[in-house]
């Protein structure tokens, strides 16, 4: 156990940098100070704000825990991240938060209550999470107790995305009249797609086939990729260990823009 705020902050930084979130989460409550930090402690505390490339959901939970415990001394230990974005991501990916890094109900409700209603992070999912908690727990006591069953809440849904009609103009059905010469002219201008399915091959033969394909820069077209994606064309490098869908996925990713 650390014996000073400086050692606690230093140990917290090390555990966050090494991604030991369980140990970091358990240490955060001892990283609170109600006096002015020394220059050394300020330097260590600023290191927490430098860890900006960790987007793991447990890391976000640790940061929110730090926001909660330092809220009363935010003038001394200001939160170095955007807590609105952090609580939004915490609610959005709540199912992926490990059990050792989950906030308590009172901590979660308190942090959510600090988000302004006009904030862009006040999304329908955020509102529904808060309503679920309010319907499930009695928030009037010091300890949030579960409410009796059969509690209901009204969910909030996102606004529907406006969709433009596919073809707002009326279709000229006279073009489909087979007795008119215009229809025959349209048919003559249409081209027919010819598809010759490659021979099935595996192992070295498949590698040779792909090598010739890349060297010739030949466009095999949509149908080959479709057959591979649907496992209809038995073409794979390692037989019995992979499906043609894997090779189709690789070829799809090397298509030109």
C-alpha cells in the first residue's frame, strides 16, 4: 500500500500505462488530495492526462472513477479528459466493461447528472440508460436499493433518417411495350455478361493461380468474388483448414478504389 498521495499517483500512472486496469481501479480512491499538490505531485498527476491513446473501455471506467473521487477537489486536481465523452462511451459499451471496473449505481448516476441536456453526448442511448437505472433503483436513499418488480420506463428513440425516394419521377411504361421499335433498339444495345468459372484448385495450384492473376492484373469480375464469398468455388490455399470465403475476403480488400 502507498503511504502518500505522490506514491499513489505514481503507482496509478504505472498501472494505467501497463494496462492493469483492475489494480488501477482499486487504487483510485486513495488518489484524492484536499490540499495543494506539490510540484512533484502535480507533475505525476499531469502524466495521467498524457495517456490519451488508451481507448479500452476499462481505461475509460478508471478515468470516470477518477472524475468521481476528485469532483470535490476539481480546483486542485482538474479532470484531464472530456468526462462527457467518457461517460457516453461507458454507457455505449457498458456490456464490455469488466466486473472489476464497473462504477456503482450512485457513481454512474452522479456522473450522468453532470452532463448538460444540450450536450451532443446526451443521446437516446444515454437517456434510456438513465431511465432504466431510475426505474430499477430507488434513488432517494443513501444506498440505492432495488425497486420491486414490474417497473416500466418509456424509451427514447433516435430521429429517423430522412430517405429520398429512389425515383421520384414517374416511369414511362411505354418503353416496356415489346411491340414498339424503341423496345427492340434498347434490347440490341444491352450487353450480355459471360462468366467462365475457374477450375477448382487448392494448395500449390491455388498459389500459382493467384500469382498469375496478380501478374496479369486481370479483373476477374464480381462473379468470382461472389462464388468465393458464398463458398461455391472450392479455391483455397490450405485445404480442410480454411474456406473459400477467406480468400474472397482477401481479394476483396485488394480491389482498386
